[in-house]
C-alpha cells in the first residue's frame, strides 16, 4: 500500500503542529458530564494513550473525536481544520479512523473480504451485493484485493486469508478488525481497548503491530487501554481521564510517579506491570 508521504498541507507547512488538537471539550448527557473541559493533542508519529477508570470518559472522547458524539462546546481540529460536528464517515475520509470496543467483523466473510470492506465497499449484507451496487470494474477489484492482501500479510494473517472470520480465535478476529481500519488508509488511528479479552501472547502480537503501524507506516495512534504494562511500554505520552476531566498528562515515567494519578485513579496499589 502506498503510504502518504505527508498527510496534509498543514503538516507540510508546520511540521511540528499537532495533527489532532482538542481544546476545552464539554460533553453532557443530561446531568452526566462525560467530558469536562478536556484538551489533548497528538503529534506526528506519536503513540498517545488515554487511560482512566471505568466511566471516566475515554470512549466518549474517542466518540467525540470520530463524530459519533457531538460535544456541546470546545474545539477539535484535524490537520488544522475543525471537525467538530462532522459526520463520522467524513471524519474517516479526512483520515481519522477508529476501531471499536469489542469486535466489529462480519463472521461469514473471509479475512480478505472483511479487510476489503474497509478498502471501499460499504457494509452491505454480502460482498456480492456490494459488487452489484457499486459495479466495480475487474481492475478496481484487483487493486482492492491487492491492498487487502498486503494488509493481511503485514498483520500475519496470510495463512488464514480465505477462512471465514467466524472460525478464527478472538485475537485473530481483533487483528482482522484492525486490518479493516488500516484499509481505510488512516492518517491517524484511534483504537479503543484493542487488547481487551486477549491472552498474553495475543497482546504481544498486537503490540508489535501497533508499534510497526506507528514506526513503519508513520501513522500516529491514540489508544484507549486498561492494561498498564502495555500502556507504559508503548505510549510516548499518556492522558489520564477521571470523571471526564484530564487529571494529568505526560510521559509514562511522569504518570507513574504523579501523586494525583496514584491517589485519585490508580490508588496505592498501582504497579507499573499491573492492569488498571
Ligand atoms: N450515549 C450515552 N448516553 C448517556 N450517557 C453516556 C453515553 N455515553 C457515555 N455516557 C456516560 O458518560 C460517562 C463516560 O462513559 P464512557 O463510556 O466514555 O467511559 P469509559 O472511560 O470509556 O469507560 P470504560 O472503561 O468502562 O469503557 C459514563 O458516566 C457513561 O454512563
Ligand atoms: Mg470505554
């Protein structure tokens, strides 16, 4: 797949400008303040983690970034342009692509077909319906298939490429889901609890792919994750959410020793190697 050399004019003009900039976002559901004056930024090629206890607002933040929730106020800019209030598919088209908590794959389709859904098919009930509606040319289909094959190889899914996804184990299905997101050619990737439900080996594999996506493909990543050892190992910077507010942000070593974080979120029992 051809990775973009640069992901937008702003990046060309101001190489140090944040790709994603979030300022003072407030999101309320009736009396619940899911996000309170939340601000964060993500720079080129950064891996940024968002952590916090259950209900802290992590998914609400990702939903606000990706257009699934509309914050009442604040600013969200992607490559210098406001995306607040933009529909999810337009935000994805602008380059910010997400995966969801849980699994979002079509279990009767093969690995390659699932990844191809990300490449340009809309999710109709079957791939053949998609062909029918989109009237893809043979050449277009070949190009999409080649891209999906490349992603499958990258994610070490080559051996199971033609297997229905429903027959695969949990870790592989999550990997297919990641492949579908990559097929959208993200300029920034948002992942919500990518390791949840995985065993140690599956986590190690996925961690390696996330590092490669960032380092080889130069795609910055925002990762919501509960596993502290994963977060401390992978993240360049961490934002800690608590009751919808950014309680602290900084490098892993700073977060590990931040007294507010230890007291208010992680508690006295926090260990760098443990889960939150
Ligand atoms: N669609 C919604 N309608 C009403 N309340 C919501 C909605 N989405 C989130 N909330 C509320 O916002 C708060 C933050 O929830 P959110 O799902 O963002 O937390 P989280 O940090 O992702 O938690 P978890 O670690 O359990 O995934 C919670 O109080 C939740 O009940
Ligand atoms: Mg969540």
